[in-house]
C-alpha cells in the first residue's frame, strides 16, 4: 500500500519532459542586453585610455564601482578594442587611397608637362621617303609628333623592340603641300626639305635618345628630301592647318590643294580673296596678302580659325 505523503511528493516532482521543455523556452528567450549609462561610459572610456586590456583585478574594481557584472565589463573592453582596430584599418585604407590619388595626379601632371608641347598628329597610315615605305599596322608603328616650342616635327617609328625617330626642323622645310587623292577620302602631305633630318634611337627607354645614322633602307632619308605622309583627308587638312597657323614660317611654305592637280595655290588664294571680299582686283596679291589670305583659303569646311589657338593634335 502506497503512503499518501509519497504520492504527493512524486506528483510535485517535474517530469523529464517538463524539464526539457522549460530548458528550450529559456534558450529561446533573448538575453537582455546590459545598457551602459553615460556616467558608466565616461569611466569606462577613461579607463580604456589608460589601459585597453585591464587585468582581472581592475575589472573587479570597475564592476564594484559601476555596479556592473564583471563579464559585461570584459565584453565592453573586447568590443572597444575591436572598434579601435576597425577604425585603424579604415584610416590606413583612407591614407592608401589618398596616396594612390596623389600618385595618379602626379603622374597625370607629369604626362601633361612632358606632352603639352608635343601633341601628335592624327595617326597616319603611312610614311614614304623614296622607295622606303613605313606602313602603320599597330598603334605604335608610326606616330607623327610636332613640338611647337622647339619648332620641330618628329616621325616616331617602332620596329620590334627598337624605337627610332627622325627630327625635322621647321627651318629646314622648303615647302609643304597637301593633295587629296582621287578617292576623295585620303590625302598626301608632301614635305620638301632643304637638308636631311636628324636620326635618333631610344636608349634604355624613358625617352632617352641618342643620335644615330640614317636607319631607312639604303639610307634614303639622307639623300631624298621629300617625305610623304598619307592619312584621311579631313584629319590631315585640319591638323596641318592648325599647326601652320601657329607658326609664321610654316604658314609661308604651306600650300593646300582642294582637289588633286586641279587648283594652284595662286588661283586658290585669289578665289578665297574674292569670296572673302578682301581683294577685288585680278592682280595676284602681295606676299603679305597671300600669307593673310592663306588663312581663309586653307580653312577646312566647317572649321573656324581663331588667332589665340595655341595647340592642336592629329
């Protein structure tokens, strides 16, 4: 026979299932986050400034002083150290970004400084001297530069790993003329020189040049003084006009032909003069007038010349 008191005691003891259910509920309930008051935060920050890693003794003293669990203080210091580390990383990244920007700006400024007076022509399709013919196949095969302050042209030619250039002084140019080809798409610029150009080879890169002998086939550029550049008519006409308009010497020796072998410079000048209303007589203009009127008759269609223009590029 069961004793009544034993039955009552066993009824009050929770079952294993009830204990498991109570444990699950307690786990599912979110833990309350301990909020730090402004006064507590001030003391914690002051302590962190002295020591970012307080030992157990210091944490206990803070716990008593702030009426906070020691575990909460330990977690606060851990989070504070992580925040400092994150801010340091951000500062380093910001410094690296600023350094990268400064480096890019410096490189851009250096490039502008080095190339401001040396824009290059619109990439030509070919350069011919006598029977020596240089075709442009890749972007760097052939570039035609001009330097307005030094008053020079330079034909840059790359062959495998070698980089050559011919330098033509404006003062050695006897005449420049541009002729439109029968296809009305391409044109030839003929430069007739009074003396051969200078020849250079790049030595070790970094725009370090040494003078060399004539590198053309049979050294033709030394004895044949006509250089022919071929390219698109519209581009060559406009850029040649831009360059010549910057230099009085080139202006005097440059001639434009609107159609192949049909218009002479004097006829073109007189026609431009009559169209502009500058000269009404049938007599050829004077040398001064020709130089003045050249700017009118040479102007490519749809392009306006301004006297304050300082640079252009092909």
